[in-house]
């Protein structure tokens, strides 16, 4: 950027402009010079510049005005002011208003080159930092959805494509698949990332309160409304609103939500004044939305407003190749929080994680990892330290947590693994563990005297 940087010079002295152009051209810069503030601002608005150099005393407007207007048009531009005799105080004021530096007349070649070089370098570094922040933001956004399976690669690609747009997105998937995380990714990769993402669960708030939470209320709107309060839509103005469990919203409230999506206006409870907002809406549900529409529980016109783009998250059982990545992620996360020094999984433990059905998806896996890390005394998680939630059988009945016994495992080790799993499942209660194993507590004590070892 320093070589071939664009410089706009505003000064009414032709001789000064000619000299400065020659000096800066030899340094590799491209210089455009004009003689009035009006022409300078017009050129800057039309063509831009990497650096603006302006005299403080111009025939039509002061250089301070040029500085202010240029910063309004492009806040990142660097400005150097030229000051003559008796205008040093104005140069100090210019520095306070955002000028990078000032140089005094008559122009000194070394001083001019030094000031320009430093200003251009500062802008180059600022631009590089901005680019790196954007890349880091994108990496953080995508990394929140962990997985390299074909299904997750497709999801990430779709999120990258839709994030910079302002289209409404409906995220669907089973409970625990990461619908809220997907909403965060979309927001963090969007042009709204510097504003807030406001979240609300339509299932967690009583129907009578949900409207006031969404749209806010004025004093006296209902019993207990002692003052006014902005709703989620106002708080999300300029940013993103995430409506979780959207299918749980009442039909009456759905009609009000539809109006906001159509024209961006709503009224607080107890008010007749319209409030205009600019909000991107991301909604989520785990239910069959088409069935809800068929049963007249969800408005079809609202569905089409919310579902401009549909993102469907696969259940964990359909992307088992991602389980080791997720397990390692949670291992690193929670060993730090719990101040543990656990570094790996025993092969049988990882095999058990991969073979489990994970009805609760990623959320269930995270909970299982927290429990395992909490009870593991050494540096390796063993299979008997994993307490997995019961899975459903074909007839809907629950079965207990499974224990994986690889073919070829010695009988004594297999029995030890089963006993450990039973004790963990029973919270260390040896009487209960013996009962579900079909052996006496005396046998349990004799066979495995130190289950905590």
C-alpha cells in the first residue's frame, strides 16, 4: 500500500502543490492536487484517497472543515494538515479532531516524506488489523459448529452464503442439534455482527407475557406495569432477533409478528405510536412445522415470511464421524473449567461414544462429557466413567446405559468394566449396583473391592 498509495493534496499555492507532487511521486505515491476546499471534497467523495493533505487556510473554506467532512465520508482516512505562520493553534485543534499530523510551511522535503510515510503505514496496519479481525470473526463463527462430516460441511457452506444477506432464516432440527449455535454463526458472519443478537424462547415464556416481551409496554398497559419497557424487537434494532421454538407462539401473536415482518413497525402494549425497527429475524423449531400448519396451529403466511431460507441441522446419529471432534472439543473446554489434567480417551470409551444413539444430540454428548470429566481421577477417560442416557427401544421402552465389550477383551476386564458402569450408573450405591447385576453385595465387594481406583 505505501508504494502506489493515492494522495489528495488541497492547497491554493500552485508552487507548493507542484513541489509536493514531485517529492511524493519520487517516493512512489500517486498525487492529485486541487486548489480549493470545494474541489477537494468533491474529488474525495468521487474518487476517495488513502491520505488527504490539506492546508488550514483555503480561499473558500478552512482546512478544519475539509478534515471534518472527509472523516464523515470515510472515518478511516488519515489526514495531514499544512500550517503556516500563526496557525499552529488551529493545527492543534485539527489533531484533536482526528488529523494524524501537521507540517509547517515552507515545506521541508524530509518532514513531508516522513509524515506521509508514517500516516500511510498507520492506515495500512489499521486495514490489515481490520482484515484479520474479519477473518478471525469468520473462523470463530464457523468453528462454533463443530464437524467435518459431509452434512456439516454443507450446513456451514449454506450459512456462509446466507449470512451477509438480510433474509429471514428458519433453522430446523431435533432438540440439542445446535439451532441456537447456528443462529449465532449467521449473526457473527453477517454485516450486523457489530450490533446485538437478542434471543427469546417462545416456549419458555407464558403466552400472556410473550407479547410484552417481544414488543415492550408503556406504563399502565397492564397491572404491574409501573413504567415503560422496550421489547426484544427494539433491543435488536440494527441487529438480529432469534426466536426459538417459534411453533409454540399463539395464533394471535403470530398475526402481530407477521405485521412486523411485513413493514418493520409495531406498537408497544398500551401505546398507539408506531415504532420502526430494522431487525433480521432468525427463528427455530424442532417440531414438524408442516404438520403444525396442517393442524391450523401455525399460520402458513407467517411460515413463508420466516422460511425465506431453511437450514436443517442433522442429528448426531447421522454424523457419527463428528463425535470424536466434539468429544475432544468438550474435553478441552471442561478440563480447563474443572482444573483437571485429562488428556485422552481410552479406545473403548471412544468406541462407546461413537456407538451410542444420542437421542439428545450434541447437548446430550456435552452433558455426558461433563459428568465423565468430573468423575475421572486420572488422565484418561475410561468407558466405565461414561454414563450415557437410556436409549429408546423399538417399542418405546427405555433401556439402561450401554457398555461396550470389544471382542477379545479378557473376561476379567469385561466383568470389571460392567461393574464399574453399574456403580457409576447407581451413583456409587453398591447395594443397587449388585441388585441390577444380579449378584450379592458380598460378591460385588469381593470381586471389586476398590471401584474408585
